[in-house]
C-alpha cells in the first residue's frame, strides 16, 4: 500500500511538472517578443510532452501488470 501511494505521488508530481513545461513552452513560442531563445522554448515544450507521455505510459503499464 505504501508503494502505491508513493507511486501516485511521483506520477502526480511528474504530471504537474510536464503540464507546466508544456504551458511555458507554448507561451514562450507564441509571444511576439520572447525573452527566451526559440530553441529553449522548443526544448521546454518537447521535454514536457515527452515527460507527460512517459508518465502516462508507465501508469498504464503498471495498471496492466497488476491484473
């Protein structure tokens, strides 16, 4: 039970981190005069997407193996 709670906390934290990386990356790309270089905004966006997809994939994998 403790391991499940620990996993849920980690996945929630990774989900929040990926969400904010996606938001920051999108707004940095659509801003008319960005404070960040374009490559940094694209890197934040792609990292957020990859982290989110990985978190979802690992969660689905763990749920499939429990049954």
